[in-house]
C-alpha cells in the first residue's frame, strides 16, 4: 500500500482522502493554505519533544533550577526564558536579490513579548524630549510606559554610544529595541554589527501622526525632513503602534530560497503555536514571497536544537510551466552545450597554434637582436684594441724623442764642461 499527496482545491473547507482500487491512499490537501490539522499535530509533537528534552536535562543536571521551584513562577519569567519555535519556509526561487537590514512585520494572534518585565528601548528622531513627554502623558497606557525604560534620540545615540563596549552594555540592558521609522536607516552605522548579529535588531515603528489619506496603522512618512515630518503622533496612536509592533513576528529576508521566522515559544500551547504558524505563513505568502504559494516548496517548524517537523511539501518543484523542459528540449540544450564546448576547444587550439607561431617569430627576432648586439660588441672591442695600439705606438715614439733630446742635452753639457776656461 502506498500513500500519495496531491494539492487541490477546497471541499467544504477540508481536504479529501480516498482509497483507490489498488488500496493506495490519496490525500488531497487544500492548496493555498497550511492544513490546520497537520499544523496542530506538528506543533503538539514539537512542544512535547521540547518539554521532554527539558525534563531530561533537568534530571541529569547536577545543578538545581531555583526559579522553577520559587513562588514567583509567573508567565513573564517563563516567556523570557522559553525556547523559541521557528518557522522555516523554503521557496523554489530566491525571495529577494539583496540583503535587507530593515525587517518586515507580521501580526501574530499570540505575542512573543508577553512578559511585563521585558524592558523596551525606544530610539527616536530629534528632539527626544517630545517623545518622552508623549510617553509620560496621562493618556498613555501605564502598563506600556512602565516597560519603556529608555528613550534616546539619534544624535545622542551617535555621540554617547560610539565605542564597542558602550554598545554592548546598551544591548544587554534592554530586551526589545524599537526605532522610529524615520531613523531606522541610520542605525546600522550608529549601532554596529553587535546589534545586527544578535536577535535584538531594532524594529521600526511609526511614530508620525496619521495623514488625511492614511488609515490607522498605515501612516506614510514624508520623504523630506521638515518640521511637520518630525512631529510625534498623539499618545493613544503611539501606544497603539508600539503594542502592534511588539506583537509582530519579524521577517529578515536575504538573497536565498530560505527564510526562518521566530513564530512562537515553548511555553505556548500547541493550539497557540498552530495559530501563530498559520498567521506567519499567510503573511509570508501574501506579502513577502513573489507568486505566493506557487513559489513555496516546503514549510517546517523546529526548535533551537531539534529536527525540523514538516508541515507542507510542494508536489511540484517549479513555479511556471515554462521552467519545465521536455526530453527533446533537454537533448537539444545538451547538444548545443557540447557543440559550444567543442567550438571553444577548437578556438583554444587555434589560439595556441597562433601563439606558437608568434612565439617563434619573436624568438627569431630576439636571436637576430642578440647576434647584432654581439657583432656590435665585437666591432667595438676591435676598435678599442686598435685605438689602444695606436696610442701605445704614439707614446713609444714620444718617449724615444724625449730620450734623444735628453742625450743631446747631456752631450752638450759635457762639452761645455770640458772646454778650458780662458
């Protein structure tokens, strides 16, 4: 007996399972969405595996976890120390053509930042005092303002946190980093790689007031930096945008066919994990992945140290029918490739022969130049010898003349000495 899987349309919102005459099982899974039953089963198995691994490590560990047995076992501590659940989605073609530092956002039904003790650092545009006054306003929710422990302007961030040690200290002091969407592109240079290599990358949040044509949650930032563009939204709108941002899953796209999104926590129930997974998959296929479900190859969920649990696998490995080649087309392409390779080999041989001929001509010219140079050297040496010989003959003749003059002078002196004095 074999089991086959085909992705078809919906029938009363569910898939169809049939058994043919051979006893093979055919499961028709609705195309265009992740099956809820499979997502729930995979989530239950993953959470069960993570919990059993945690219990096994605790049983074999020599140290005792005091936080687990303490009286203050709130959901805040559990959510901060819980292991993340990742959604891994693989596509058939690359998602983007370049790396993007600005993350995308997908709203989750169950937020990952449920801990009331998780601190938030808000990076704003200048002046920062306006943002601080907005957060301190009585209409701003107290439960949210108590979590925002620091508001820092972009100019102060550049001036105060220039060293690596100061940036690392800032990273360790807060759990969540939010940044005004108007300054998000300045942060890679201001914060450095220590932030962008961690899981605490600044998340953009819209702090501008809604325009006349903007709907809530979809404010459009002006392109020019004017006084109006630096205005801060009312406290109610700022609180709504911040709560919405911290309740979103972050999507970091890169030029590849794979994307991993932190979707849930190990403290969630399987139903909560399944709902978050469905929301993230719907957001990815609808907003970030070109051609939607036609470009999706597989969907898995996994923990930090677990294997990937499959949820959805595509039945086709191509997005368009034009990407599929028939046998004749493959054969023609192969023949064209072989012919082109043969042409390159022939051209290489011709160029090699031509280079050999050119090399022989160059060698002949070099030999002629060397022979000419040797001849010139020989002529120059012979001439120098003749010159030296001529110089030697002239010198010997001059010396003979000097000697004869000297002898004549000596003879005259002797004759003068021998004459008697009168």
